[in-house]
């Protein structure tokens, strides 16, 4: 802590008190002085000034230094779209976000592997300057630059350091990201396995959608125009909730298939355009079902508590039929893409 001050007239001495305890004397001459110290806690200081005639200020000037805890930096490292396994041909997208309220002293990202032995590889981070309060970096890392081969494990982490020279420095290490290097054949087999699991899950959702339609028809048989809204709601509200739950589950599957496409492209395994087939035939239709078609069907079920009647029943059943037709078409395309992976 350095405090500089100027007096209204030349003085010969400036004593500093921390509360009632002497904290030392300021250095200087004439009307310009400077005091340096390291407070251990929030402290109120008093300046006792003395001039050449030996006269001191009756009311010492006061100032308070409030200590604020210097939190260590925050550091986040991410590899968007990267799975647990990568091939030697992969190019990894690396994203770094480091922040510190008082400024960063150093930021580093390193990768350890068997090939690097005890010397982790430091990644180049262009644009960083000391004292930056936030640093964002995005770079592409070819696995070939790490000389990693199938069977090895890569461990990537980031570190941020601040300028705390009192109780620090504060150092934060990101959570390590561990990747297993595999052959393209191993990763292709994993893609096929996951797609089969997702298709089985989607088949289960199709079965549930068929059950929703059956229950809708059963509920419609129990209602007519004289059925009170409360009774309608008791029959239709559970179906509306199931429809919204199915929409969420379909949305999750869309994300999982999208993740496969991302991994295929990161690992340079999309030579036959399988990724585009999955996006256009599976990911996008699933997303549309999840965000538009299924919520619309749920909203129509909700309106049935108020509307009712033969016209509403026809629209609701037609909506369910369209959903099932779309879902069966997507299911068929899922089987086709599994065949593409076998060809690869």
C-alpha cells in the first residue's frame, strides 16, 4: 500500500498512526510526502503533521483502508463437441475462459501424454497480456502435434495465476479433461453402438406416443359436449403432461445424435457425408418435433378441457396421427444411417 499526500504548507515530519498504534513515518520533504505499509486488516489511519516551528495539526487527517479478499482466478477449459475418445487424426477445438477481478498475471493450457513423458506440451495462447481481467481463447489442436498414438491417454488442463503478493499468488487449476486415443475403427464401432442405443430409446418413445393416442381416444369416448370442464381436465391433463415429457425426451435424443455428428467431424470421419444425412434426416426432424410439433399437440390437449366437441376430437386425433407418422419416418432413417456406418 502506497499513500501519497500533499500538505497546505511545508512540514518537517509526518507520523502515521493505525488507530492509536504508531505505524511509522512518511517519507518526503516540503509539502509532498509518501507512506508505505502493508495493513493486516481494515484499518483507519491518522496523519500527525509537524512543521518547522514544532506545531502539529490539532485534528489529524484520517483515512481508512478497507481490505477486500483477493479471490483466486476462475478458469474454465472446454472441448465442445469432443467425446471421451479421439483418433490420432482429430483436430480438437479448445476453448478457454479465465477471469480475475484484479487482473491475471499468467494463463496457461497444457496437455500431458505418454509421448510427452514428464514434459507436458504448453499450447500457444495469443493475445494474452498481464493485468487483463478476462481472457478468452479459442484454438484448434491437431492430435498429430502431440505425437499421440492409439492406446494412449491425453490429459488437458488450464491454469490461471493472479498478482496477489500478500497472501498469494492465487492459482486456479481447471478440472482436467481426459481423452483416450483410439483407432478410427474403434470410434466408428462406438458411433454404431450409440446410434443403436438411441434408436432403441426412440422406439420406446414411439410406443409411448402410440399409447398417448390410444388413451386420447379412450378419453374422447368418455366425454361429450355436456361433460364439465373439471372432468375434461381430469381426463386430459395427464395426457398433456405425458406429451410434454415426450417432447423433452425427443429433444435430448436430438442433442445426442448431434453430438455424434460433431465427434465425426472433429475426428475427420465424415468422408461419406454421413453427418449431413444424420443432421437432415434425424437431428433436425427430432428438434422440430421437440420444439414445435409435440408442444403444439400438448397445447391442443390442454385446450380440450375448455373446448371439447367432435371438431376438437378430430383435430386432436389428427395431430397425434401426424406425430406418429413423423416419428416412424425418423425411425426408418435411423436404421438407414446405421447401415452407412457399417459401410464405413
